[in-house]
């Protein structure tokens, strides 16, 4: 017994009176995985029959050939099910062409047929042309835009991480031509981002922008910000430095019952996510990679979606920018092809963080890391009022809220005071059980006392 059920590759139609609507589905099949339409079966799978006369078959063929572009030759046949005729129309996706019905492209979304968005159309056209953005020549460049220092830095990293000579035995131009960074005496887009003197001069939207925002909303006050510059390697390193100074250290008891400190987020996972953002982003979309650090989470956003067939649950190695991916692998910024998402999940688990969340649409991909720390909410004014903190001490408390800790040297620099005054202020904060000292006398630091919330609660409650 044949069972009919609609799916992303199967559509059921009661009769040929629905042919006009069926053409949209055929167009969607051609822009997806191919598919089959059965005329003579209702949407519940019941066989109602559709006579397969020559006239009916010719009508289907003519409508498809005259209204769908590019031209296709469908398979049309009459089958018998439960002694009733059913017309079966099958189309196969043979290439990356984009198909239109009366000038409109359709796609399949589950069992629904919908119009493709402009971005989806653009993406599919690029795929159909086998377009590799990173291999394309940047026409505004010339050989004089090559930065020899960046080339030497790349070779140094390659020798350390993948082996190879640290000194070139051939001219730089020849070397860059060999790795597709130079074509016809001009830099390719990938060559610009790795080896030009001023990459953002030619591709300004390739920038990474980071911001530390107070609170949990994007419209909160910006505490710190950084607009990276230089090559992709430079910007990745700058991003890591910004993250280090804007995320907190948290203390815990290790296996040997000694206090240990680690960041509230696994830095290596954040770095990996930023690397993924710059090498897998869609550079045809003129938008930056953005990193927002909130009190409770970090969001990393890049233009473009995952490639077709790839998802966070199915992280197949299918890079959008092959050259950039290869350059960063050679430089040791990528450990292993296709392992980034898996590595990020493992690092989050080891650090005590939830696995990252992914929000993906046609325009952008957002990765969200949740902090391993519970938000420490302190009413600075209330604490100051109760404990009679001076302005220097208030600055220090705000600093510890942001950085997780403060050293005596940092206190001196922050408050522009003497070492004697700094020590006196910090000891006062310690005696009031707001801060506690961790580590050795030479390398130690002050962080919040485990009982600071009790002090705050007493303050808030008027205790």
C-alpha cells in the first residue's frame, strides 16, 4: 500500500485545477533539493484520482517550460494507485542555478512554499557563479600596498605552528602569488586582509568592533570600547586583549583545596568564536563583526548565515572563505579544520559555562555566551553611605565590579594617589569586609569578600 505524505520534497494536489499554485512548488523544489508533486491525492494523503490524458500531461509540460526559467525538462508520468490514475511530476536539482517562476524565485521551507528574500537570492546567485569573495582581486590595490612585515609575521607563525621556512627564498610577490594573495599585480581580498599595509582602507567593513556595556541591554552605557585595526591576525589579537580586560576573574576551590582563579568565560572559546566570525562571515554584506560584553553574557555577531547543510549541531567543515580559512590555519589560529564549534562547547563545559546559544537568520549569525558568574549587584552609593567610602575607594569598588580584582599598583594608577595612601585605603576596604586580599604579598590582589552581598543586603534593608 502506497502512503502519501507531504514533506520538503513531496507535495500533494487534489487535481490539475491547482496547477498554477503547483508551479510555485516546482520552482521551490528546483531551488532546493528537487521534489515530486502528485496530482490526484489530497493533502491528507487520500487517493481521489486525476485522469492522465495526453491533453493534461501536455498542459503540465507546457506550463512548466513556458513559465519557469531557466528551462527544465520534468519527468511526467501516470501511475495507478488503488485502481485510480495519479499524475506524478518530478524535478531534479542538477546544478546551482537559481530558478524563477514568472520572474519570482521560490524556496521550500518544510512543507511550505515561500518567496525567497533578496539576500537569499544574492547568496544563491553567488554560489551558482562559484564566486569566492576572498579570491577576487581588489582592484584598488597594487604591489606597493604589500606590507613585508606582515608577510614575515605570517611566516614566523607558520614556522611555529605548521613548520616551514621562516625566511623566503623567493621574492615576496612570487610567494603571495603562489598562495593566491596576489593576482595580476594586485592583492586579492584575502591578501588585503592579511598582508596589506592598511586593510581597512580597502575593506572598511572587515573591522571588528567591541563594546563593554553596563547592564544587560544593548542601549546601556558603554563602559569601554575598541574599534580594531590592522590585519585580521592583528584584530583577533586586539579582540582578545579587550576581552581580557573586560571580563571578570572568579575564585573557586581546586582539587587540592587551594583557591584558584579563572575567567568567567573561557578565553580560548571566545577567541575561537571571533576567529569563526571573521573567516566564515559573508563579506559581500558590508557590515562589521560586533562583540558586545554585557554583565551576564557576551554576544558575537557576524554578517551572514551558516552554509547550506551546516549547523551548530552539524558542524561540517564547509568554509565560506576558503583562502582566509587556510591562511588562519597555517598561522596556527585554527587548530583543526571543522572543529571550532565542538571545541567551543568543550571549553565552555570545562569552565563551568552553559553551552553557547546560536541565533541564525539570513542576515547574521549571533553566538551568545552566558557568564559562569551570577551577577553581583552592588548599590555603590548605599555601600559608600554606610561605610563612609571616599571617592578613591568608590572608584576602586567600581573597578573591581568591572575587572574582578585590583592590585595595589593598579589602585595607585587608578586613583592617582601615593602608595602609602593606596595601602591605607585598601586595608580600610578589607577591614569593612568589602574586599579581601588573595595570593602572595608580592603578586596578590584584592577582590570582593565572599560576604560582600551580606553587607549590601544589610545596607539595602537599612540594617
